[in-house]
C-alpha cells in the first residue's frame, strides 16, 4: 500500500491576480481544475489513501472536493509550514503506509505513477525524486546525479551543470519523514538526507511536465495542451455556437457557452457559461467561467477571470484580468496590464505594464 500527500496550501503570489480569488490548485487547465488531474492520476494508480495539505483558501478547495465527491483526507495547516512541514505533520497525525508519494498541487504532468513506484521498489532507496530534463533549468532546483543516485541539489543556479530538475514529485519511506527539520523539502530535508548518506534514487521522466509559476506559464501550458489534445478543436454539445462564427483550430468551447454570429475564435479556451456577442475577435486567450463579452470587442494573448464583463468595442492586448472585472464600452487596455479583481474600468489604459488596483 502507498499513501499520497498532495501539497496545495501555498499563496501562489507570482500568479496574482489569478490567485487572489482562486487557489492555484483550482486554476483550470483546459477547463478542468489542476487538482482534478492530480487526483485522477492517483486514482488510476490505485492509491486510495490521499491527504490534501491545505491552508490558503482551504474552504474553496474543500467545497470543490465535496462537490466532486472526492475521497480524500484534508489536513488544514494552522500556520505556514512550507512544503516539508506538512509531511511531518501528516506523518505524526496519521498512520501512513510504509511508502509515501508526495506531489505538488501546482504541477501538470502525465507521469505513470505505477512505473515510478515500481522503480522506487526496485532501487530500494529510502527516497526517490522525479527528475525532469528541461531547456532552461535556471528557475528550478537542478539535480546532480551519479548513475541513478542523487548526489546534490543546486537551487536556481546561474550556470547550471545539468538540465535535470526537481519535478516536485517524491516517494519517501515513512521512517525518513521523522528526520524533517525545516520548512523546505529541497533546501532543508533532501540536503539533510544526503548529509546522512541516505540513498536517494532519481527517476528520470521525459513526458509532459508543466510548472504553473507565473501567468505567462499558465497561458502557455493551456495553449500547448490545447494544440496537443484538441488540434481540430472541441465544442461541448451543450454549447450554442452560431453557424456564422469563424472557428480556426485549435479551440476549446465548454458547456453553456453562447457565441453569436461573425465572431472569430482562434487558439483559445472559452470557459463554462461564457457569452460572446457579435463580431468579437478572440485569439490565443483564456476566458474562464461566466465571462460576458459584448459585440465587436477584441481580445488577444489575454487571460480573463471568472465573471468578467466586457462592454462593446473593448480592446485587450496581452492583459490579465482578475475575477469580476467590469470594462466599459470602447475602453482600450494596453499590453502587459494587470487588473485586480472587482475593478471597474471606464477609461482607456494607454501606458504599458500598468497594474490597476
């Protein structure tokens, strides 16, 4: 038997304004919360004992898992524990299995968990870490290995000597969780294990792996998966799309969506119950749930949060809107602008890179 711990309690400050009203684990990837992909993968692997480490906006995640009837055990932190602290807390509070799978709740991956567990058993180490080769490892913890053994982790090196990074997925023997001292797995716990000559195996994974770190990552992940999963486009059977809409694949149109005639949709994701008026242009963008876009508006390279409301002739170019933003008729918002939730914008924003509080 294997226990699993999903770490989903962080602030995700670099994802603001998206993470001001929604925990990172509930941000949708192709119209499905990231957390659901993770829980589905655990279910496919036959892992039935799943602990969710929660803190920031825990109530929203609890509401979601209850609505989805997920059989998980939520553990809410009373204070900030980092990513290592919850492992110690849960291991002391519950009778975990001898092997404990740990996975971050902000990473999309298609890892075969059964294959990872077989590798962990075969290698016979007290810990296994998943390593992922990437083009630019400078943003991550870089793994230095000898064969299939970890010898060092270097956090965010300026001149990396390896392109193999820490993918944020681990398997630990329950007994080693007693050695946790500090709040960081990568900076405190793993170096301590290495200093104690603990055997740590490295499972090299070269499949899809995407870190949702900042908004540009988030839109890139969605659009990359869109082209991979729906190269010919997808329209939910409960959507209403005029025959006069110009649809150029790839695109994803969710349930309850209504798109009026002469609109243009290309390389974009349209979330549930969104309403799009006549002659609207949407390109390389993500519209979340319950968005309203009135006629003849233009949206490009942008992310729109839940319940945003755009008037007629609005123009957005590389803009990020938090939830429930209202933009009035004829407003232009220039590149790299961020608008926080619940803001009403009735005048154009001509300066680039503005933050509208």
